[in-house]
């Protein structure tokens, strides 16, 4: 069934609420952290891990916005099912990060609506440029996410299997999403674009760690 622009806007509004309102969405897969033991963190270390997970949660908010923006403008007829599956996995990540934040007695970033809006517009703009650029944007974004996850895994205690199991599964999924986007015809962005995305990524991580 082909949706009209109004239908897409309504679906997009519903999706944005489910993304931004804590507890408004559910994951299809159980969290890898389930049944993993909790670590007896000091207050200082717990706040640090919570800051990392807040960054990751905002990253997943941005991923949802990216896919939702693309859904409004991009066609992607050859990989529609695959991209929908990737978006569903990103929803899992969103829920897992939110659950872990609650376990750490913390909360999502207050800046999430701002980053959601910016990511939605970028996803919609990339979709307008064509499927090649839209897929390339997905790949470039996933590359940035994987760098964050690798950095965060290095900072975590080896004993924190609860948090590590989430980030490790997220990294596996994100790498696959990026590879899918490139193999499906996505454009490999030039270094200058990659550097710009890295700068934007640093702004997000530096602010949402605290806020």
C-alpha cells in the first residue's frame, strides 16, 4: 500500500513521540543485559557509565530520526525490507539503552528533541538527494556510532557485563547496517564530509554526557 504525504506525516509524528517519550516503545528482542549481574559501582563510576549510556541513547534517538526522515522522502525500493529491519533493530537499541539508564538511576538527555529534529531533517534531505546518498548517509552515520561504541567499551570495567553486552550487540548490529547500506549502492562520503560528521558527533557526545 502506498502512503500519501499526509499519511507519512502522521506516521512520522507517532514515531517521533514513541522515540522521545520514555517507555513509549518496546523492543522486539530481549536486552542482552537480561540475567547479567549488576556491578557494585561507586557513585562516581556509576555516573560515568550513565553518562556513556546517555550518549548512546541519544545516538539511537538520532538513528530513529534518520530512518524516519528517510521514510518521508526516500524510495529505497530494492532494500525497503532490509532498511525496515535495520530501523527495528535501532528501536531495540533505544529501549535497551533506556532500560540501562534506569538501572543506573539516571535519565535520557534533555537535548534529545533538539538532536532528533536535526537528524530527522538530515535524513529527509539525504532521501531527497536520492537513494545513493541516503544509503551513504546511513553508512557514514553507522561508522560514527561504531567509533563511539568502541571508545565506550574501552572505558567500561570488564566486570560490567550488563552494560558491555548491550554495547557489543549494538556494535555488531551497527556494523551490519553500515555494510548493508554500502553493498546496496550507498555512496562512500568524501573525507571532508566525514570530518564534518565527526565534528557534529563530538558536539552531541560532549553535551549529552552531562545533559
